[in-house]
């Protein structure tokens, strides 16, 4: 009897357990709806964010991919030098012959940018300078420093073609300070003329040029005509002058191997009046310059630079109307330079 009752109790507990398992717990439909709407809203927002990011990345990467493909078909031209230099040069001028040495640094080059649409050219040199000027006997020792730099930005009107019309603008300057040891800078006017070699000299120029550009993977050729406005500060015996110059020039580059350039120009100053002497004077300068630079596979380079110019003056006396044309001695310069790369040279 007790066994039957126990069995009945166990059966009752089993039925109760089964019923508890099979019958789900009651839930609040309103709460479940809120949870679903919250989950769906978050998912909808995430999908919109994902689509927006995809659109932004696609819009950014597609142009970059197109540009990258075009750059691969048309590689940029890049050639230049950067490092320490030592040079030696001889010169002739109104002050006398000179022999000068320099030790310093140079950075120069030619580079195409914006998928060969623009060309950048530059040349900067800073060096200590010393040597002798044959303005007196014994020769005058001069020591000091020199800085010269120019940079030009140019535009090629047809970037996809080998030959293109070209327009550019250039800024240039030069500063030179040379003194005689034991003689104050202000006392240089007590010795023979040193203008053009000694003392303090500064000049600046702005140029616009127009012409044609040939640009290939490893070669570049520029043929231009230019107009330039140059200012020269006064020296000890030479007044300050402003030259309006017209000229032609050419530059040829083989990437990381060779640079050669040549210019021929003629400039004239405005008429300068001298009330004490009763005259007006106008200076005309005619000259040219050439540079050849050879680059070696180890980054070193050798340069040769030559220049020749001559100033002539047209003098008119106001009282009598008499005119005179005078000419200075030609100024000639020849310099040889050796460069040693610092870092990676292109």
C-alpha cells in the first residue's frame, strides 16, 4: 500500500515537472515589441553607416587608383644633387683678376610634379670663400662667404605629350661678403677698387619665361625666351642699378647623369641723372653663361661654369648735348666644382 502511494506521488511529481517544462512562461508582448524595434533600429543604423563608409572609401580610392595607374604609365622626372662642394675659379673684371676657392654645400635639381604637368627647378649654394684679388701688389687677400640661390616653377600646357608649350616664373638672389683680414669692412674704400669681388654685394631678380618643353622618362629639354627685372645694391664705387633684361636660354637634362644649360641676355638700366656733372647715363649689359654638370653612379658630381659679360655706358651731357659711349673691360669667369653627396642623391 505504501509503495502504491509512493509511486502515485512520484507520478504526480513527474506530471508536474512535465507540465512545468512544456508550458512556456508568460511574457509581456509590449516589452517584446520594444526590444524588436530597438534591435531593428540599431541594425538599420549600422547598415546605413556601413553603406555610407563604403561609398566614401570607394569615392576616395577610385580617383587614387586612376591617378596611380596614370603615374605608372607616365613616371615623374626627378634628377638632382645635394651635398658638400669644393670649387676653384678664376675671374677678370674692372677691379682686376682674381683666384677664389669655396667650401660649402649645394642643392640643385629638376623635378616634374602633378603628373608631369609642372616642372620645378632650383639651385642653392652656400659656401665660405677666400682667395686673392690682383688689384694691387702684393695681391689682396680676401675672405668671407657667398650665398646664391634661384628657384623656378613652370607649367606644361600639354602634360600627356612629349612636346608642350611652357611658361615659368623664377626668383633669384645672391649675397657676397668679402673682407681683407686686419682691415675693417668700412675701410675697404681706402684701398684700390674691389667692386665685383670684395666688400658687400647683394642682388635679386624676378623672371618670366615662355617657350617649349620636351619631357620623357629620362630626358628633359627646355627652350625659352625670358624677360627679367634685376636689382643690384650699391657697392663702394658702383651705384645701385636696376636692369630690365631680355634673353634666351636652353636646358638639357638626362636623369641622374647630366645637366647642361646656356643663356644669352641683354639688359639696360633706366637713365640716371647726375646734376653735379650735368649728364645722364644709361648702362647696357650684354653677356652669357653656361653650366655643365656630370653626375656619377655613386652620387658624386663635377661641374664646369663659365660666364662672359660686358657693360657699356651711353652718356649725354645736358648743356652741350654731346654724347659719349664708353665700355668697361669684359668680365670673364671660369669655375670648376666637385660635389660629394650627403644622403641619397637623385
